[in-house]
């Protein structure tokens, strides 16, 4: 009996995401972001969301659209990035931001998907990450409304390490290059980034696929994420698959032009 997890549309795939849900979202800047699932969620209307992602998109794109629509209450991320509205809302006390070291964030999601409750890491020892006091939310007057708690620190083989709890979210939104109908995923180059750990973290993981193939068309070594982690697939059109944003387009003169 064949397995087919392909949904009729992105709207159908995100239709049951409720207000107050937590979501792990893949991508790094605009690379590998589940653009069309985010757009569908924006149209769907769910709010008061907790987002776990490397960053919160950029102004006017990706998760930045949900942020601008005031649909996000809490963000667990590794940096503010170049999203001016994200920085403004954080400093104005409009959103809670739990800043987490980048590698730690990836491992917290991966651990959550692996059934690991917590782990020790040397990253953050001797800083506010371990000692507590990192501002998570501000009051409108700029004072700190909520700060991070201190975490347990233990010594292993002579090295101090801090305890980090894993992350499990209600949903996950990710993007992959090729997905078979059973949900086995292949990612392309740098677009792989946070997508696999985000997918593992979600109880219900939805993947938008640039290309959908039948089971067996992907070789075992091509599969970066097993289909056991994927519940729903949204097949993109060729036009949608080609729609990939660039944060900064930088160019330089060709050597021939310079010498001339």
C-alpha cells in the first residue's frame, strides 16, 4: 500500500494551525525558507504564535510578513539580523525574543525530534546565556520586563558545560528541493541549513517541495530527512519553485573591464 502525504494546497496544509501555536521554521535569511507555507499561514489568520527559527525573516519577506502583521508573540532565534521591524518590536516590548547561540538552537530542535529532553554544551558558559539576565522582553519604557533564568552548569572532563533544554513545537514549516510522496526529503546545498532540525522538532511537519517524485526515485544516500518526520507535503509549481529571494545582490566588475 503506497503512502501519499501530498496535500491539495498550501492553504489546506496549514488550515488547522490554531492561535497560540508554536512553529519551527526552516531557512537562513531567505535561503531555504518555506515561503509559500508562510504566505498561506498569513492568509489563514492564526496569531499569537511562537516561532522557532534561526532568524525572523527580513523586512517584507518570509517570517517578516507575519511579524509585520503582528501575528507573532514570541521568537526563539539566534539573531535579530537585518529585520528592522523585528528589532523595533523587540525594543518596544511588543514581542518576546529568546536569543540562543546558533549551534545550540539547531541542536535543541534536533534533540527535540530525537526524544532527548536536554543536553550539556560548553557554548554560552560564562555569559548571560548560562548566568541568566539576558533580556527576553522589554517594557515600553525600555526597562526589562522579562529576563532569562540562570541555567545549570556542570563540569565534564574538566570543562564547564551549560544545560540546554530541547525544543518540540506543535508544527514545523520547511522547504526541500525534492520530496517523495512518503515525505523523504532531499535538500539542495545551502538551502538545507536549518530545515532538517526544524522538521524534526515539529509534531506536525509540513514541507513545501520544489519537486515531488514517487517513492523509490530517491536513492538512500540522497535522503537528508526521513519521511517519518513529515506529515504533509505541498507540491510547488515550477514558477513557485523558481521564486527564491536574495537578501543582498552584490556585483563586481569583471577583471577584463577593470583592466580596460
